[in-house]
C-alpha cells in the first residue's frame, strides 16, 4: 500500500528520514530517498521530519469529493483525538462537515469502550501476553517484523473498523463511511477494511482552505451520536486500559502501556523474556494518537491532552455484530550478507578493522554493519558514509593541492601566512616552517592582499617578476571565511617564448625590408636600362621610316 511518496527533486540526500525510520523502510538510490512500501509500516513519522517537505501522504480528498457529489448518504467517523486537536473549534468543525455534504458526523469512540472491554476479557483468559492496540502501525510492525508475536495480537478490530461496521449495520451495507483522524496508517487499514476513505486532519484543513471555506461561517453542531464518556481518552496512553475499566497503577505488573515506536520495538524484542504480563497497550506515536503525523498544526501536545480530558460527554456506546479480526503474519524475507560479503562492503568505505567502524549514525543506521546490511539488501548506498566521503574529499583535495605545479598560499586577515603548498615553497625558495605565521610581506608586496581584503574582489596580475621568474598572480577572498588565497603560476617559459618570438619577428621584418629595398633598386636600374633602350630604338626606327619615305 503506497501511503507515502517522495518528490526526488526536493529530496536533498540529508538522510534524516533514514535516521528516523525505525524499520529502515527508506531506500536511497543515486542520493535520493524513496519508500520501500513492503517494509513501510505507515507510521508517517518521516513526513514531519523531512526538512525539505519532500514527503507526501496519499490523499483521499478526491475520493471523498466524489462521494459527497454523488448525492449518497455519506457518514463521517471523527477520531476521538479531534477533541484534543480542535478543542473549542470542534462544534464548528462538525457543522462544517455537514455543510459540505456529510449526512451524519459521529465520534469513532462510540465503539471504543466495547472494543476495550472485549480486549481486556480476551487478555484475562489468554495463557500468553496479549497485545491490544488500535494502532495499525503497531499491527504492521508485528506482522512484518515480529511474525512470531502475531499470536499475541488480540483478534479484535480497532474502534475505526468497528464503528464503520456499526454504521453500515444501521444505515445500510452500501453506506460510505469516511474516517477523519491524525493517523497515516489508518489509510491502509481503511482500505483493507473496505472503508470508503480515510482523511487526516491536515488533509481536511487543506481541503477547506483550498475551497475557501471558513469553519466559523457554518454555525456549530454536536455529534449525531456521542460516545460513552470514558471512551474520550482512548487516543491517550492507557486510554484503552482505562476505557476497559482496568487498573492503571504504574505498579500493576500485569499491564503495560507504552508509546513511541522505538520503545515499542524494544518491548517487543524483550517480550519473550518477560513474565507475568497479561496485557500490553502499544501506540506508535509518542504521547498517543493526539500527536499523530496527520495533525501537524494546532495546540501543543500537553494542551491537546488537557482539552481531551476536559471533554464532558454522555451517551451510550454500541457494539457491531462482529468485532473479531484476523492478523496473518506477513514476514519479510530479507537476505543477509555472509562474513566475506560483509567485509567487502565495509572495505568500500575504508573500514578494514573494527577500529574503523565509528558507528556515528550519520548515514541513518545505528552501526556501520547495519548500514552494510542495508547496502547488501539494496536499501542504502556505500556513499552514504559521511565521515568516509568527507575524508575522501579532503584526501582528494590534499592530493590536488600538494601535486599541483602552481604555488598556493593562504593568509589570514592580519596578512600572516597560514599555509602553503610545496610548489609555493619551490617558487619562492623557502620552506613552510620558515614562513608559517610570518607576514606575507617577507616574500611579496602586501598591497594587493590588502586591496582584496578591503574590497572582497579578486586581484589578477598577469606578470609578476620575482628573482629570475615571471609569475601570474591571482588573489581572491574565501567566501564567509576570514582568509585570502593566492595562486602563482610560473609563466617564465611562456614569456621567454613570447620574447623570442618577438625577436624573430623583428629580425624577419628587418630582413624583409632589406630585400624590398634591394628589389626596388634592381627594378629602378632595370627600368632605367629599359628606358634608354626604348629611346634608342625609337630614334633608329624613325630614321628608317624617314629614309623609306624619301625613296618613295
């Protein structure tokens, strides 16, 4: 069930969602996260922790719009946590839901007390510890990651499923029921239970905002069928236990109530070793359903709890004809690397000995070996090891700086030398030990450095004569750092070649001028000789013509 998707364009490979996800259902490929839906339990915790807002929860708004537009009777089942989320706004919310087309609005907790009592009765008769929970994320956690504990799950439906069944019994099997609450995982549970749709409180708020609906412009209304008073606390830790009228004394060794997925996972891992436990009430969200990921806005968690406890309701609960549930195990068969494969993966990030395994958790996994297993399973990339990639980048940068033929020097705001590379030492015939901490003026004119620090603009000098060398000087400030870097490129050979070329050019031009002058002299001499010859020829021919005329 694809409950959560990720916009890869907005995902900035920060690995925060990987760090948060308790079951590591986030796969990272090419630096971007994506949800592995077979592993995802739908807790929705990765949505609010994403700093880039790249996670989207599946929206059922269009489904609900279509149902309301169809003219059919559509009933809203509003989670009991609504009283804590909306507080005094709740009557306005109920009125608004009716205004937009819901024929009835009921509190899901109408069936909560019956479900709680049925769970407690089952636990009393069971020879093994019973896990009673209305939280589908916890159910998914057990069926997929602890299939050996499926027999410990109370085979009883959640209040949401029970309420939908009750409403269909009362108003017809084809009556669409829409659940509205703080939970992302309820969307998956609703689909499996043939509930028409499940909206989060955030989805409802966005829907009303997009349509320009003012919740205060529709008056106020009450639930069409209020629940039994005690069931109002069902969304809180101990809520199911209290609704079943069981003792909640912290010293009661037979009953455990716990919230927060990591704490729940620790308890499930230890459950086979615990003695004397009869009933466990686990909730995925810390502090209970009132802090679900689908209710990101609103009052603080403490204020929500206080509002929920302050609600004074009266009414009669109800039980549908069938509240039994079946939770088949859905174990994930995940391959594990052998010792050689594990070692090979660790070596890819420079971890050749146990001392190299820092277990910093920056990649999102608790240990380097956990990350290596994720790499083997295709859930992670070796490059997610931030300390390794940083040291690798620093190593590459160091190699480049040390091996470049260009001199590099770093100075501070007081124009003192902080560092220099071997090429700089060679160009300026010095050693780092001699110049470290000393003013730059011991080697170079400090004026350009002062200018760069004052203007924060680069300075480039094409030719700087230093001893027998000609250098190209480039000085620039380091952004957001109180440092200046200068790079010196030896252009002596280029300048010498340029000067030699200039000399050859001048010599060639001189010789060309000499040739031209000589050719001009020859041409003039030839022209003179041709002129004399032409004149003599003319005189001779004139005389011949004249003699010929006289004979005639």
